[in-house]
C-alpha cells in the first residue's frame, strides 16, 4: 500500500469524473491503489473510465450517474458509498455552462448552479468528512477557480459560488487540521477541459495559449493536498499573483480568525 493510500484509502469519491480534470483525478487516485466512486451526469463515459481504471490498476470502481444540481444528489452518492470507508473526497464538478450576464438568464439556471456548487458541495463535505474525523485521517480536495477572488460581468453566481467554496475550505482546514483530515482548495486558472472549450466555442472566443493540462492539475493537486488550505495554480504560496493576497498570508489570517472564534465560541 502506498503512503498516499494509507492516508486516504480505501475509497475515494470524485465528482465530475466523466472527463477533464475529474477523469484525471480518478486515474491518478486509482494509480495509488485506491478504489473509486465516480460521479457525473453521463453514464457511458463513467462506465468506460471505470473499466479502464480497473483494467489498468486492479482497483474496484462504482459509478453514480446523477445531476449534482438536483436536491437529492448527495443522498444518491451516499447510497452508493454505503458501507465503504471513504477517505478522500474530490469535489471537481462545478463549471459555469452559461457564460451569461446575470439578468440574461432565468433565475432557475442560477439556482441550479448554486445547488451544484454550494449546496451539494456543503452536503458532501458534511456527510463524508465526519467519518474521516472519527477515523483520524482523510482528505477533502475542492477544485476551485480564480473567480473565487472577485466578481465581474458574466460571473455573478459562478464567482459567488466559488467564493463560498474558498471560505468553506479555509474554515474546514482550520477545523480539521488537528484531526488528521487534510483540506485543500485548488484554485485553477485557464484549464484545457471540454467544458471550457465548449464555452469558448459557444461564445465565439479563441482558445487561449498555455492552458493547464488536466493530468498535470490532478498530479499537482493531489501532491499539494497536505499543504492546505489553498494552492493557486502555477504560483508559489508566498506570492499573491491574481489573488488579493498570497496563500501564506491567507493561512496566517485564518489562524488568527480561528483563535478568535475558538475563544468566542468555547472550542
């Protein structure tokens, strides 16, 4: 058993696993000898990936075909994981399929995006992190976007949902860092995923140069998992870059706020 599997085995859940970074996370995790629960809306790509992973790595795989923007999605995932020791949760689904101004879409589209990126993320973290805390080991990896650091036209709900993910990850890192549970939000820039390419094509925008590859994202994200709570893609932790402040500076602030909250609420 690899050290990674000893810390995060014996099962991992990967959402958005049908393509892009989610598929690469699943491949990289399986290569460490960890069984996988693959979650996405499309059944055929999930089954193909499960067969590939099992043939290549010999691990077991379960697939869960579910739309994460539906209210009972977490229950569906939980049922698939019943009786299993889930030691790693990778929240990867959460792209903005619209690329639209807020008022140019019906509110329902934004409620679906919020359900997927906020509510389902919260529910999954709550459901699967509690047993990790009880066992004294595990990991939560929340794949984020640079949009988490501020809003703008065409990003109102997307950036708001990613800011929620940022603050959730920071808080869970502070809460669980003494319990053997690692928490990281992996903040990405332009990444070469099918969802991103489809959005560019739909809006007639050119494909940018030097996009991050999904395989590299998965490799680096898993390697950085123990160094939470934040990693900004392509930057060292002492550099602010496209963020208001660096991950190191944010970590210091989180610890300060954590000390205040513990003294206030008696933790």
